[in-house]
């Protein structure tokens, strides 16, 4: 746009613009050279190396750097996508992430495992409904095997009963009971003896877990029970049945 | 007056500048210092001399990595100058305007631009340039003051040649209208 250039451009036939260009060139020529500052003077004198000044990046280099940055982002995104996709196909992602990936893949028609187990191994059985006629609460499974069965009080002689008690001591000697003979009352009050045992917290204290109803059942006292089937717990056969329920 | 080129001496000067020879730096400054300062003043930079110093400090700091012809070297130097012009405009646009409510406090951005343009030495030229948008003004300055071609101007401004032609067309249309009204 200078001199000859002006006439080659769209100002070719416009003397007004050509005159303006000449005036501007004259003004620029009249412009004084810039005052040299201390830093530039040191460089021009060779006193300071130029590498202390910030590096100049050519416009092309800027574009290359931006392109390189975009390329890095693209590669990183692609690698992440491939990795997440592979893990998603394998169902190896953490549960919530797997569900999200499966949901997104489902949008594009790809069926991926959603992280939920196909077969439940922790299915809890439905609660067993105990018929009303057998409302006796289950016995705890920690009762010692040496729990002595309650013998019918009137059918045992002392010697036989002592033998049984000795056997019981052999099986349940950890109960630490020294007055077994006194506890077993042949006059029909043997259940009271057992009540005392149960109420005395036992040696291992495991019978307390049965709760008051269990104690009532074993004591033969049905006064606190509304279940009519509990009547006649004094029958030693019931005790046998109770023993049989114990594992 | 377009800046006279170094001609055949350019390669030797460039090699010496890469070797950090002070005489080569001085030669480059003598060659391009005045047109760079004129461009900076025409662009309305707040501190033309300080900015011109910064331009050449950056040129000398990066000349060791430069490769190209004399024309490309000139485009590179003006591209650095143009980047500093952009920085100066951004800096002034971020400056709080409340600080210049009192005219005695200091020059506003437009006032600083006017002061720089006044240094061109021609009130009429200053008024005409100030009437142009910055993009058009940059094209006019590079085409006339730096004697750049369309391609050199595009390289210095980081624009496409078609965009530079469009800016120049609009600038000449505006100038033609203003000069006609003036006449």
C-alpha cells in the first residue's frame, strides 16, 4: 500500500488515498528512533547475554503447541475411553461405575453387565412360621450335651437315680454342681430343683439366653403361658420331647 | 519512507546476531528501530519507546532460533511488536475507568492513544488513524509504515490474507469517506 503498492491495490484509482499514504509515510519517517533503555543498551553493548530475556515463540510454534495440546487431550481421552470400555465389557469396574457404564452403553445398544450379580448367593430363607400349637420358642443350640434329662420323680429309686446323676456328672461335670442329689427331688419336686439350677445362672450362664418363657416351660409352671398346649408340662415325656428338640 | 533492507548483508548480520555479536544487534536496531517505533506510535501504544525496547530485547533473545529470509525476519519483528500492542490494549482495557474520572489524575486509554498518535507529528494523520478501528488501523500501519505485503501483514497479525484484504478494503473506504468530507 506504499507508493507503487497503493496503486496496485484497491486504491489504484484513488489519489486521495494515495496522498494519505504518502503523508503517513512522511510522518513515520519523521518519527524519532526509540530511546534506548538501560536493558537494551546493555545488550547492544554486549554486556548482558540475550538469553536472560524471555523466549520468543513464533506464531507457528504457538499453533503447533496448541495443536500438540489438543492431540494430547485426544489421545488421553481415547485411552481412557478404551480402558473404561474394556473394563466395562469385562464387568470389572466398581459397582456404581459399572452400572453407569452399562447404562450409557445400553443407550447405544450395547449390552454390558450392570454390576449386579446374576445369581444371589445370600438369599435368606423366608421366616419359618411356627404353628400356634407349637409356640414353644426354639431352644438355644449352646446347651451342653450333658444336660441331664429330668427323670420321672416317682419311677426311680435312689440308687438308680444316683447312677444316672453320676453319669450326668460325667457328661456335665463342668456344671460344677455339688448338690445334685439334693437338686433331684424324688418327691415330685424335681422341676423345682431344675428351676433353681436355671435361676442360679448355671455354670456357663448359657441358659439365661432362653428367656423367661423357656424357664417357665422347663419349670413346669404354666401360669404365665396363654398357650393351652403348654398344660401338662409336668409330664416327663414333654421333658423328653424338650430334650429331643435340643440339638 | 519504507525501511531499507539489509540486502545481501542480511545473512551475515543474522549469523553474527545468532553468535551474540553486539554489532549485529546494533545493525538490526538501526534497520528496524524507527519503523517499529512508528508502528507502535501509530497503534497508540501508551509507552512507545519502552515497548520498542521490549520488542528488540525479545528479538535479540530469540534470534538464535530464527531461520528464514530477510522478509520473514521483518515480519517476525513486527509480529512481536503487534503482540505487545495487543498486550498494551488489553492492559488498558482492564484498567479501572473510575481512576480517570478526574482529568488531572492521568490519561485514559483513549487519551494515551491520542498522545502516542500525536508523536507521529501530524494532527491530521493522527485524527484519521484514530477514527479507524484497531484492526483496520494495524493493517494500514503495517502496509504503509512497514511496507508490508498482504502476506507479510497477514503473517504479522496472525490472520489470513483474505481477512487482511477485507480489513484493508474497509479501512480505505472509511479513509476515503473522511478525506472526501475533509476536502
